C-alpha cells in the first residue's frame, strides 16, 4: 500500500540535497554537468552549499540541459528532540532524526509516471541518505535524499519520489498524522515537473 504524505512544517520538496555520488550508466560517462546553480526563494545557493555542479530540480528550479545529470530535491527535517511523543509510540532512537534514519529503507524515483516513457530507479538507504545536516538558518537536524540521475531527452518530464519506512516515524514536533507522521511502508513523498532543453 502506498501512502501520500501531507505538507509538514519544514518538509519541503525542494529541501536541501547533496550530490556525493553519481549514478553511472552505460554510455553516460561523458554526460556533462552544469554551472547553473539552484537558488531557493530566500536566496540560498543549493549547489554552493553542497559543493555540486549537478543540476538540482525543485519547484523553483525546473530546467535541465540535455546531457546533464540531475538531482531531484528531497529531504526530511525533524525536531531536535521529542517535544511531543504520541501515546504508545516507542522511537527506535533517542532523537527524532535518528529514528527517521534508522527506519528509512529505500527511495524509489519514478520518471514520467504513467507515460510510455516511464522509468524508475530504486536506492537503498545506505546509497541515498546523507545524515548530519542542519536546516539552514535553524538548529534543526535534517537528512537529505541523494540521487544523481542519468540524463533525459529534451522535453517535459516529471519526477515522483517514494520512500519506504520499516516502521512509523514521528518527527518530534507534534502528533498530527497529516503533518508529523511518515507511515510504515511506501509513501509518495514528492512530485516535481521540469523541462529538459537542448544544450548549447
């Protein structure tokens, strides 16, 4: 069963992601990266912050050039402590972000979902979760989902991100299931549409 996640307090489709590895594919060794950076509406340079030239795709960064590897932005922000602990809930770790990391199983990226061109990639937690981050401007801990995907053909595209958890996770902020809970099983995490344009 696939759940659909609500809009959390600090859960952003375009939250910070970090490119520390590149998904290699046959014939893509010469695929280029871009000097074009992704800036948040508040002016933060996501590429500079994380030291990557790979194109970041987010609701405010919706363009990729042909031949570029690209990163669909996704992350989870939790409270620094359990301000609220739902009745009967026993976390797997002493801090909410550690609980999230311990229960995160895998991420699945579906490109052009429902079309004839649909394709998907699945990554284990050890391949995509980067721990130890802090949400900019706060002391709140954050884990980023890292996946640098292979180039796509010119045209309109979409990316849907699904995450699988081994057990329920609460973010430590509250006890509203629509806001503070990521359920066990697979959850539809985020969607973004973007355009691949010819390079040069």
